[in-house]
């Protein structure tokens, strides 16, 4: 196993680590994990998960750069790299749907996570059909934009909208409706995700056409 593939595998480790640490908030006496910077901000669990996610996102750029610059692209890497990306992102999105304000508002609405994952499953299905036909479907720039937006938005949601929740719009030193900000940011990333998926299908629709 070469260096880029080893780095890719670490992304699975980062994802599992996020799951384990995040689930500490569901344990009895989890209220002991008080917010670090005020009642509307994040706990140390949120901070650690955000940092781990950022580290995992960095490995995505690093393994790709090394593989291309050193001509170390392998079939194993082609398969595992997108799988590791999706496992890190999708598992984080699922966890974030459990984050709620004291008033019962979702920091990430579940329907958004469903659409994010549904889009990825549809694109992966199209790639599988293409592979069965001996074709390789290249990723487009829109998909890369979607990935970048997700990797920016997810840490912000882990941190309960930081630093946007410190816009003193209500005179209390923090923004009471942080969930509005986090969901608007997630909606922008979701829009990019759905648009990139639509363009991907439009560019490769011939794959789904029956041969004569």
C-alpha cells in the first residue's frame, strides 16, 4: 500500500473517532460537558469533532496531491478515496442532525442530510452502471465545489455556528437564532450538491440508455 492510500485510510479512522467522541454527549451526565464560550456556543466535544473533521478534510487534499504528483494513482485509491470522503462527510451530517437548541430547533434539518446522502447514492449508482459498461466517469468542477462547501460548513455546524453566533444582534453578546445561520449555510452547500448531481447526470445520461 502506497503513501496516498495510507493517508486515505486514515480518513476512516478520523470518521470513527468523530462518531465515538460525539456520542459522549449522549451519555448520562453529559450536561457536564458545558459550553466553552457561552450558552449558545460549543462544548469541548463539538470543538474536538470540528478539529478532527478539518484534519480529515486536509488528508483528502494531501493524498490526491501526492498521488498525482508522484504518479501513484491506483485502482485501490480510485475506489477508497471517494468512499472515505463520503464516510467522513455523511457520518458527520447524520450526527449533526441530532444537534438541537434548547428550544428544539435543529442545527441541521434531517431532510438536508437525506438529500445530501441521496444525491451521493444516485451519483454512485450512475458510476457503477458506467463501470459495468467499461466507462469511467470523471468528476466535474461542480462536484468539487460541493465538496469544498461541505468541508467548510460542517465544522461551523459542529461549533454551533461559530463565529457567526457572536454577531450581537440581540444585545445579549451572542446570536440567539444560530440555527438559522447553520441551516442557511447547509442549504447553500446542499444547493451546490444537487446542482452538481443534476449536471453530472445530464453530462452522462447516455450511460442509462439501453443499447440496441
